[in-house]
């Protein structure tokens, strides 16, 4: 269908779903039967999904099986090709996909870990532009991804740097889409928890809001074994609580593929096992996400949306096999279009109080007593169960663990320099490992060449056929292994090192900008903070005509205090209209809870 054929009526709501199908060919049990039922469940989900992102749908056979059962509801779809065995990503849509491409991650595992397969499938980001109605204002950019799996606890995770680099890449793609003025949806199996560095990068360096945390700001930061989650001293969650409040999609006791081998054997024998929803669920965590942004509104007619609802779905079992449909559950969300009149009123209020002015911005920051978390700065929130997403220029995304730094009200936000130092330490560790392994592999290659030459010389002098055969056999195996190690050391390790250096440069650049943002002195004035450049203060104190300049500065400061008092009164007067006072109290309690009641 061409753009001309798209209906005039743009949707008032959009239902979104993301699901990891666990469709590993030859490895995943009952793959064909389960994925057939996945298509049926998507088609019968209420409300009906209108944009769907699938992960680990590795074969076209499985993709077409799902398409066959959902085509009447989702007539448009794209299966993405990547790597040696395919990227496992697909996007289904009610509306036409007018643009599409696959962006591979520069850092994506190692070929030596062939038993894990991440490198061979060519993981990346499936990108699609969906036209929901006529005009540029009704375009939505969708990004579906599956980040590198951890395979070990965070403290021993050798792929954390790769996953963090992948989060950086998808954050860049989503930020660029937002800068084009489109609404942006990021969804998939991110293989990370809200306490991770990768999560912080996504929610800070892209104007994205985690839809679950927008509606459940007190949800968990990870499994109960997570250090930050333990610091919060919460009660052991039940399986039901993890589904309803924490949004747990993986490692739930309700998922049969996470059961012990003994329980799974009983299930295979036909012995049905019922799990009480109130069973303690210590290992469950949230790995699957839907992120959303209204984008930077360069077009006045661009649609504005708010997050209406979010839930964990597809928890049912296969009707005949009695097993879960996948080793993950789905995440489902609904966004609702904001009436144009509400947008106009909101824009007028923002304009009235000069949100782009630094002084007003700092005044609004005081209301939340923090550098605003993306789930906190939700002005004009029409109800406790929905979250309006203002233009990113009026809010500052930040990670859950710490405050972010924003250089100006409409500029890019940054994490504290110490967080970038953590990422740089990860990169440095990976670079050292890659360089060490590269040297060892190249030494192995040179040694194999020397050993092969020695073997061939020995064959020349050997008169025993059996000994000659063994020497040829050893030489062949040795040289073959050496060539493989040489190729990995000379080609792949070099590629990884170059990608790490690029990532390192970009993080160092972001750290430099964050340090510039920190180079400002925060001076409290009757509850309102005003930032003044330290450099400017030095010039005032050290420059010529010191006394006159200081006197002038004091007079100017008094005028600023008076203007700030007036500003504060105006902001206070607007609270009844915008509900900021209530939001501030909720924001402050959320911020404290998020940091473990510290």
C-alpha cells in the first residue's frame, strides 16, 4: 500500500507489544508448536496489538507461521536479515511500513564463543518507519532489538561492555529519530535491568521514557539478589506481585522453562503442575522493555501521546503441551493521543513561564528536589494511571541510580562524570583483554608455522611410514588450528579493538560535556537554585576595577532575587492548573525510594 492509500483518520490509541519467542532452531524444545500458538495468542490479545516487535524468531518458517495467524489484524510486517544465521528480529504493524533497515552493532560478542552464537547471528537494531495517517506528523519510528545476553552475574559478566556499547548505539538511533520530530518506540529484549549502566545510557542519551517505570515508579531494580534492590529492604515479592507491579518478564516461577529439570520431566510425563501466584519469586526480573518518546516537536501539528497502560502478558501455557510459550513473557502498552486543545494549553503554559529560560527551569527543578527522572517530570498529567510525555526540551531524562546533568533546558542531558568513568573502566578492561588475546593468538599462529616446518623436515628423514603419517597428521591439525587463531587474532581482535576505541572516544566526549555542565556553582536563593558560572565568578573577583564590578554584581544579584521571587510566585500560582505540587511530592518520594530510602 502506498502512502496515498493511507486512510485519513489517524489512530487515537496505539497498542504495542514486544515478545521474545525463544525460537532457537534445533535447540528450543517444541519450537514449531509453541510459535504456532504465539501467533494465535497475539491475534487474541486484548486490546489487539497494532505494533509488534518479535525477538528470537530465527527462521522464516516461524515468521510466516505467526504472520498467517495475525495477517488479518497486522497486514504489514518485516523479517530482518542479519549475520550468518539471521538476527531473529521482526516487526508487525497495522499500518504500512514505509521505510526499513537493519543496523548491526559494532560490538557483538566474539566468534570463539560459538556455543553462544551472539556473534554469528549478527545482532543489531531492526528499524522501521510506520505511517499511521497522512502527513509527516503521523510517522512513528520503531526500533526493535535484542542485546547481547549476559551468561553470568553482573560482577563476572565478560560481555557487559559489549551490551553497554549496544545500548549506546540504539540510544543514538532513537535520539536521531526524535530529532526528526517523529514519535519513537524502542522495544525488545534488552537483557538489562533498570539498575544497569546500559539502562542509564538509554534513558539519558535518548529522550525516551520506560513505559513500565512511568506507571510503576516504585517497581524493582532487578531480582532480589541485585545489590541495589537488596538495599531497598523490600519484602520478598510473590509471582503475582512481580507480574503486576515489577513487570518481571524473565526467570519467573510461573514460567515452566525456568523450572528445575525434575519439574520439567514431570511436565513431560503429562503431570500438570499448578503454581500458586503467591509463591515467592526471588529470581524474577525485567529484561524486556518498551521505551517511548514524543520526539522533538519541530512540527506544530505533530501528534502528542501519553502512556495509558502497561502490563505483562502472554503468561498462559500451551493448550496441549502445558508448557509456557517462551522463556519470556510479553510486555504490552497502550499510548493515547492527547487532544490538540490540551496540547495548545500545555504549550501556552510552558511559553508563559519561559520553560526554555534557565531561571525558570531551575525553579521547576526545585519542585522535585532532583535533576528530574524521566518518570517524574510529567507535567499536565491527566490521571494517576496515565503519563503525559511533554516535549523532551521540557524534561531532563536521567538514570534511576543517580541524577543527570543538563547543560541547558533544551540541550542534551548527561550522566555524572563518575558514571562515564565506570564505562571507561569497562572499555579499558576489554581493550586489555583483547590486546592480550590478540598477542597470544598471533604467537600461536607463528608457533604453529614453525612446528609444521619441523614436522615436514622430520618426514623427509623418516623411514617409517607410520611415523611419517603421524607427523603429517600432527602438522595438519597444528597448522589448521594456528591459521584459525591467526585469523581471529589478526582480523577479529583488531576489529574489536577498533570498535572499542571508537566507543571510548564517544564516551570521553560525553564525559567532557558532562564535566562542563558540572562546572557551575549552584547558589540557593529562598528555595530556588540559580546556576552561575564559576569562570564568570573568577573574572568578577580577579578582573580590573574589582570593587566597582563587585558592587555592580551585588546590585544585579538583588534584582535577580526579586525577579526570582516573582517567578516563584507565578510558578506557585500555576500549580493548581498543572498539578505540579502533587507531582513534586510524588517525585520526591519516588526519588528517595529509588535510592534505597537513602
